[in-house]
C-alpha cells in the first residue's frame, strides 16, 4: 500500500497572522522533503497540519486521496508518525518502555504488546541505543533523548514520517546517521519523509524535495534543486546567502554581517 | 519491560500480602483481646461478645480501610497523569476542600454520621463540577490552541479552589462549639472508627480498576505529553475526561467513608513506581492493592497502639510512611 500525502492550496495562520497563503505539495512514497524557513515562519505549524494534529486554515490536506480530517486518530496513527519538537518527560520511564509505547496503534485493544519486540529492538540498534535500553529517560542527555524519540518514531513503523527538528541537540555523527536512516527508509522501503531543519547544507544533501517558507505568506515547494537556490534563500531569510561549489557539490554560505 | 505474566505474578503476590494484612487486622485488638481469642471468634459461629467485635466491628472497618486506601492510591496515580505533575494527589483539584465544607457543615448542624457522609459526598461532587466547568477548555479541547504541554491552568484552578474552601473550613473550625471540634478535627485527619458499611469503597475500587485497566496503554502515552500521544492515536480529551471522572469518584467515595486521609494518594503511586516501574497497566492495579495494604496496616496500628484511645489514621500513616518513603527515595541515588 502506498500513501500519498498532499496539500492542496493549503493556508496557514497563527494568531490572526497569515503564514502561508497557498501551498501545493505532493509527497509521494520514496520522497524526502525538507522544510526550510526563518524562525516563526510556520515550519512546525505546517508539519502539525500535515500530520492532521490541527485543522488547516484554508485548503486541505489529503492522505491517500482522503481528507486527513476524516480519519480517526487511531487510523491516522497507523499510517503517519509525527515527532514533536520537544517531549518533556515528567515521570521516569525506561528507554525500552518509551520506544515500545509507539506500538500502541498497531496492537489490538486488549493486547499487552510484549510479543512484538522486533521493531523496537531494530530501532534501538539502528540508533545505537541498545546499551541504554534499561536507562530512565529522564536521566539521559538531550541528544540521547532525541535519539530515543526518533527510534520511537521508527518503531511506530508507518508509511509517512513527519519530523519537527529531528536534528536538534544531536551531535554531528548522529545528525548524519539520522538523516541517512531517513533517506534509506525512503529509498529502500518506500516511506515518505518530511522534516524541518535549520542547516541548509544538511537539508540539501539529504532531501529530494524542499519547501521554503518566508513567513509572510510566500511558500515554494518542489524538487530541491528548483527550490533551494541562493536567490530564493536570500529572499526568504532576509540575508545574503551564496552558493559555492566545492568538490563538485553545491554548498550555501551565509554572508558575514559587516561591522557596525 | 514488564510482561503480562510477570505483572500477574506481582498482583497475586500483593493480593496474598493483602490477605495476610487484613487477617492480621482482624486478629489484633486492644489489650483486653488476645490473638487466640480473636482467632476462635473468627472461626466459630457462637454469638459471643468477641464474635460480635471481630465480625461486626473489625471486619467492616478493615475492609473499608483497604477500600479507602486503594481508592486514594489509584486516584492519586490517575491525577498525577492528568496534570502531568508528580506532586499531584487526589486532593490537588480541591475535592477534599469541598467534601470538608460539606461534612463539617453537617456536623455543625448536629447531624449524624449518615448526614455527614452525605454532606461530604455532595461537597466533593460540587467541587468536582466547579473544576470541570472552570477547566472544561483544558479537559475537552480537541487541539491545543498553542503548543502548551503542561496543565498549569488546571492545577491553578484546583489549588485556588482548595485555598478558598480551606478558608471556609478554617472559619467553620473557629466558629464551631467545643463539643463538635474534636469530631471535626478527626474527620479532617481521616478517621475510620465510624464505619458501618465497609463494602462500598471496595466495590467502587473494583469498578475503578476494571474501568482504568483498559486505558493503560493510552495513559502511558498521555504521560509523555498530549501532542505525542495524539500523534499516536490517543484522543487526549476523551482520556483526560475519563480519568478526571474516575479519580473524582474514587476520591469522593474514599472521603465520604473516612474523611480526608492524606499521604497515601501521593506516596503509594510514587513508591510503587520505584519498585514496579512506570507502566500504568501494571501500576494501577498495584496501586489499588498497595494503597489498601498501607491504610489497613495504619488503621490497625491507630486502633491498638494507645488503646483505648484511637489515633487518626492519616497521622499514623504519615508518621510511619514518611521515613519509609525517604529511605526508598535516597537509596536509589
């Protein structure tokens, strides 16, 4: 079963401020989309709207040709996963329990879930968390906790993965590892991925498509080479950003601000 | 990761301990009754005075103590998840204040035990409705307006209500004639000596466990935050309203039976979390049994330690429980 996540002339506003006027995008299986834009441009709002966690402020979001608002939460949770920007744990919980909790949507109502440890174990292995499995999540460092949350999303094992700043507080190796795993899940297992990120170069290397928001209603969406250009970036971020080719690869460099 | 089999083993062991504790509470009494005589009376059907004491005084009281303890512990556990704050207890949302105003008001009017219980029940119900009306946006909202991940408003509403009702209780205590004062203070510290029908708390406890147990997986998700829970298919508004209702009914029945017994609702869930882990499917039934055990032991001690004077069960429990919990807290570090 392949699911296409699509936005049709989607409008987003927050507290009366229009963030996006009309966004059209179709996320096909195998696509990896990065969402770029300045602070407060609506990246998280876009992701939560695509996840069906808040109503669209205009236009609509569809998942597999059905309006996302028509799904029951549990049906939705079997098809798409969402990584929030922060998960604050007020209570102790072991890493394994936290990861296993994501099996909830795919279990029958009365099942305990102990007999399906394989997806959780796979995810723990992928994100190098096996040695932490019995640790209390409240005692982990910020980066370790973020890896637990990403592993939780992988354990949910869904067709469409939406991640709000998955790279936050990860070290360089784990940033590359997380992006690599997302790309691999898309290209080999036909999953579709949408993530927000601040590092333009990492996004450019690990995406097939891109969305660029400017926070004033403008939104560009399409293949990454068409969207991520120095002209578009400079306009969206209000900052001169230049493309540099290094060893045959395109990089983007923000201009240093002049001394006052 | 606790498996269902190991959870079942844990519950059975706890139930076994509970049976021993309840039996002990039936056999132990004041200085003028030996364990052997109590045992005899428990087993025979002869209508001796001892038979009456064991079967008509001690048994309903033990059963009531067990039920009250279980109800408060399960309510505390649910309340901590509802407001996502480990400091919450069954009384966080002002329910005890409402019950106290109702019960003390009935006592002031010179009413008997039944009317006092009715006063407590209606006070608790009114406080609960007030919280729900004031906080219905927090409890029923489908999507959060902002990305707020705490329940500060709900806690503040509860704490404010409790403060207001507490002030009314203070006024009542100051204005009460001396002959009523002792009974009122005992009610507020938790008192099981007036229990006539012990079955209600236990029946309510069973119903609460049966209703809360299927929510276990959803509670585990809700505990980690509403946004991630709703992304995983939980309807936070439905689950939160359900646990608010369950915790309120549990607390109201406990308070109506025994007054405001403190400590157990806060500490038993925490102590058990440290021992059995934080899986609500395991924890909720464990709280029901563990809370019952703790209050039954405390009530037995409060009955016999300075016989014929009876100590308030809440105070006894705190005096023994505080050091015990401190040891548990410090040892893990």
